[in-house]
C-alpha cells in the first residue's frame, strides 16, 4: 500500500450525518430529500454477496475480495463479539469513486468546526452528500460566508444498524487490512454510539479496528501489522496536531485580522518546512505524505486529524483492564457512554495518563 494510512482514515469518515437526516426530522427539506434518495438508491442496488460470488460474470479478483470480506464478517461476530446481522453481506457497485462527499467548515480564524446537528447523530463536524456537485455547492456557500472549507470523499459510512449496510465498490480500492478493518470499525459503531461525541465514537471504533485486525492476523498465522507505517502515521499526525495547536493559540491572541491572516499563512508555511525536516531525518526516501502537504491547507483540512485517534490509547488501557475479553471491554465502554461528556472525558484522560506513563516506563499513579 503506497498511500498514507492517516489519510485513509481521514477520508473514511463515518457519515452518520447522512443517516441522521434520513431517519429524523430535518429543517433543510432539500437536504432531507437528497439523502433519502441517496440511501434509498443504495438499498435498491444491493445484491447478496453470496450471489455475486457465485455469478460466472463476476470478475475473479472481485469475487476473491468479497469472499475475504465474508470471512472477516463472520470473524467479527464470532471472535470480536460484534453485531451478528446482515450488514456487509451485500454488495453495491457504485460507478463512482466515493459513496459520499463530506463537507467540513471552520470560521476563518478558528480550528473548531461549524457543527452540523441532527436528531439521531447529534452534532458532527461535517455534512455528507451523495453527489459531489452538491457537496461542492455546499462548500462554496460556506466559503462565501467567510469560512475555511474542505471536501473529503468517503468510501464507506455507517447507518448505525438502521439498515443492512453493504460492501461498496469504493471499498474495493483498499488493501485487505483497510477492507477488513473497516468492517470491524463500522460494526463497532452499531454496537455502541454516543450522540454528539465524535472523538469518543471514532477513537473507540478505531481501537476495535486495530485490535481486531491483530486478532484477525493471528488467527490466520499472518504478520500482525506494519510497525513502520504506524510509527510514521503517528508522527505525521502529531505534526498536524501541533500546527492546529499553534493556530488555536494564534486565534486566541487578539491580533487584528490582517496580522492574524499573515501569521496563519506563516504557521502553515512553517509546518511544511518542519514536515520536510522530519521526513528527511526519520523517514528518508519515504514521500507518502508529500501530496497532502503540497495541497492547500486551512483550518478545515485539519479537522479530521485527531477525531479518530484522540482516545485510542485510553481504550487500549480499558481493554487491558478487561483482560482482553471483548464482552467485558464493551461493558466498560457502555458504562463510559452513559456518563456526562465531561465525566467521560475526565475518565478517558485518566486512562490516557496511564497509557503514557506505561509507554514512558514510569510508575503508574
């Protein structure tokens, strides 16, 4: 795989906002109609994977990938104790590169998202569109209001168990780990989901995805993972989060708009220089992030970073406390989900301190 893993996760946002509009009231009737039509079209196009694989007209490579997906689907329920339902037992050929395009927006001088709020999913950092043109039009409207905007293509999304989500042709471009891991990730959302807490939901699902993949590989006698890719991914994410922190400090400084705009551009240019130094020092010859760094960067492009991994290490500690037993782990996650957001974040922060102390070889407090 020659594409950066963090950028895979960055565009693989679960577009719960789409599903929330389908199953709940929505003040924007045009959007409601759009997503209802989009979801309905997917449901109508679904074909049983069993029948697709048995069809002589099916490309053998596609049939093999679909068979792998069904092995992972069974493993998810049998070994990871994830929902046992019809999700990911169907296939849809999209005839387009993505199923949904998510539009992110922030104010010009803020790293906080312009939130999109829905009855079921709560408030999330984006709005999903089944049509790229409509996503672009939405982004242009937000940009005209003075916001920074970013459009991310989404190969897969979850309806949180309301419908039997299919395997999509857009997922076939991934390597096997991305395909299998996404099935684990999406089913984890179906099991536990906290309205309005994206960082909690995504960090939890990312942990299930990562730990689930380790167990999947061990069960097949395969290497557990690529430590090089993980380490580089973590390092690059930290560089991006550092840029976001610098911008957040800048925006709180009280400078005038012109000076702030100049300093914003300077911080982004400095990030590109620091990235090049980091890459050449630690990962010489590996240019997997160059394309992302070279593209336009604004507040909105930074939003996906951190959403997926803020509390992953916290959930790793929780899994260890559960002695690696999935039912006990899920019970502990559900207990956290029932807490207020403030209490939940405090508990996750304590778990993160434990993880950091363990990694540093320090005594636990």
